[in-house]
C-alpha cells in the first residue's frame, strides 16, 4: 500500500512539474526554450556529432597499426626404411616449431608508408646432429631473429600531403559545413518561433478587441433600453441591437478558438508537446514600434545584401562543402594514375643454437650467423580499364559542378529574398502608419456618434455602422502591427542576424533586440 501511494504521489508531482507549470509568454525566454527543446535543432547537433565521427574514421588511416602473429607447430614424419637417418631416430622425425612476429606500421601524412617488424623463429627436432654434422643431441633448438625496416614512397598515385590527407581534410570541411548548417537551422527555428509568437500576440489582441466590441454593444443596448423607457426610441430598435450582440458574442468565441490554435502552433514551433503548449502563458511582449525598430527610409538594399554576405551561414556551409568536393575530385583524378612505389628496406638477422630463454634473447648479439640486407624495390601496377577510378572521377566531377550551380543559385535566392524582405518591411511601415491614422479617426468618429445617439441626433443604424468600422480599423491596425513585426524578423533571418555562437560555441540569440530592431552593419 505504501508503494502504491508513493508512485501515485510521484507521478502526480511529475505531471504537475512537466505539464502543470506555466511557461512564461516572454518572447526571449520562448526563443531560448526553442534552442534547447526543438527536435530539428537536436537533429542538427547529431549531424555535427556524426561529422566529427567521420573525421576520426579518416584519421584512422594515419594511426599506428600494431600487428602480431604467433604460431606453434608440431610435426611427426615416418621415414622410409631405406633412409640412412631412420635408424638414428627410430624411423620417425619429430619437429617442433615456434614463430612469433611483431610489427608496427604507420602511414604518414606526407604519403610515405613505413613499417618495422621483428620476426622470431625456433625450430628443433629429434635428430641428434646439427647442420655441420656435429652431434649435439636430440631436440636442440635453432633460434632465428630478423628485424626489418621498410619505407615506401609513392612516386605517382598517392604522392604528396594534399592527396594523402584529402579525405581527412574533406571530412574536416564536412564538419565545418555541419556546424554552419546547424547555426542556420537554429536561425530558421527561431524565425518560426518568432512568427508563431507574433501570431499568438495578434490572436490574443483580436480576442481583446472582440471582447471590447461586445462590451460596447452591451453599452449601446443599455443606452437604448433607457431611451425606449423614456419613449425617445422605438422598442423595435432593441431587436437590432440584440442581434448585433449575438453576432459579437459569436465572433468572440471564434477569437477564443484562434487564441488556442495560435498557442498550440507556438508550442509546435518551439518543439514541445500539446500538454506543455497549453500552459504557455499570455503574451508578455508588445509589437515593435517604428521608432523602436530604428527603421529609416534611407536603409538601402546594398547595405542589407552586404550584411547577408557576411552573416548567412548557409553560404559559408556551401563554400566549405565545395572545398571538400574539390579535394575529393583531386583525389579521384590522382587515382586515374598508375601505381609506382619505391620501397627501401634494411634488415638485420642472426641465428643461435641451444635450449633456454637466454639462448633466444642473445641471438641478435651473435656475430656468427648474423645477416645484413639492404635493398630497393620498385612496384608498378595499373588496371588496364581502370573503370573504378574513371567512374569515381566522373561522379566527383559532377558533384563539384552541381555544388557550384547550387551555390550560385543559393546566392541568387538570398539576394532576391533580401530584396523582398526589405521591400516588405518598407511597405509594412507605410501600411502601419496609415492603419494607425485610420484608427485614430474612427475612434473619434465613434465617440461623436455615441454622443449624437444619446441626444437623438443619429440613428441606431449609423451607430452600429460606425461601431463596425471602428472594429475593422482596430483589426486592420492589429494586422499591420503583426505584419511589421514579422517583416523585421524575416529581414533578420534573410540577413543571417538572428543567432550567433558565443564563447562556448553555443548558439544563442544575437541580442535581445533581434525581434524589434532591423540589422545594421
């Protein structure tokens, strides 16, 4: 029973912490939340990890390679009766052998390959005479140790540091590309969160407008009731006003649904579940104003294009990828060549006879039986058709050409998008200015019309008409504010000035004003 109560309490607390705690409706905090929670951003981080792993894979080409071989053999051979050795060994030759080899290989980034090996062999049999026909007794061990150092220099294929490290350098550039792409992904998700937040603010303010409008209709209804009771208005006017009130209540309900939808969509942009999205608090941020944005009519397209050229991370990502593809093309071109390797090697070996570890370990110190070898070896190989290299070259050539086309197309689209974003900002400023001016006039007109209606100087139809116009003016002004706020963040994204890397290589907002101020050089 105690365990059941414990688990019930635990899950209740967990549910309250995860799903019951309100998420503040602050844009900066929600943007930071996006950077930490968004699944697309998390996927981008894994892409960086994968690219880092690829670098290690390519660097493994230059790892030290330790090789070893050990074998023990035992052989027993039945001799022919006519063999003169047969009587000495009772018709059987028993041989025991041990072979051990240790090697260390290393490919250098200059293209040179090196190896060093030590080979040890021990051989003994039951024949009592050695190779000099001296009787030394059965099962005397012969020890052989050979050390060899080999250095191979590619003369054609694989020659030079650039070719030897092409795949390693290409993978480093791929990591650079992944990091730039990750930064762009962060910026895009912040853009989506910003747009969704302004939609949430707009929906919330629309609900406020409809509620205020509903309240105005209720006031008109109260005034009309007083006028009807004073025999200054016909009772039939009440039906019109009540119909208008019912319509306003309907619009309020629609606005409430739009607020809910906007809140859930904001949670979608952030990257959180429905239960968490429902606990996003009311919006705490107001729309940016024109003076606050530091907008000036003198803002030029060339200035924004220059900012984009310096800050758009997808351009940097494409350049990094292009460099990597150029290296891979160079490597593929090198593979079209034949293999011609020059190897220099030197070895020293020695022999010793006798049983015991001391005999084996002292072998290299013996002058008798020692052996010195030095030499050069030239290795040539060339596939006559060489289809693998030819096909790889064509593929890399096409990939690089495709990347160049894509890079040009990206720069073209960035230029177009910056022009569009700046033009949208300019138009949104003009629209917002006129919408604000219109709203001020309609507020004044509606106030005057209310006074006229109370004094019996205008009709109910005129009052309702001017009330609707005021509502439309409020909604138009709200839409213009939302359009202006969206235009700022769009321009920020198109110029690459939404996020940046901090000193710890973390992606953060460029500053707290990115949603309110246009970018500057």
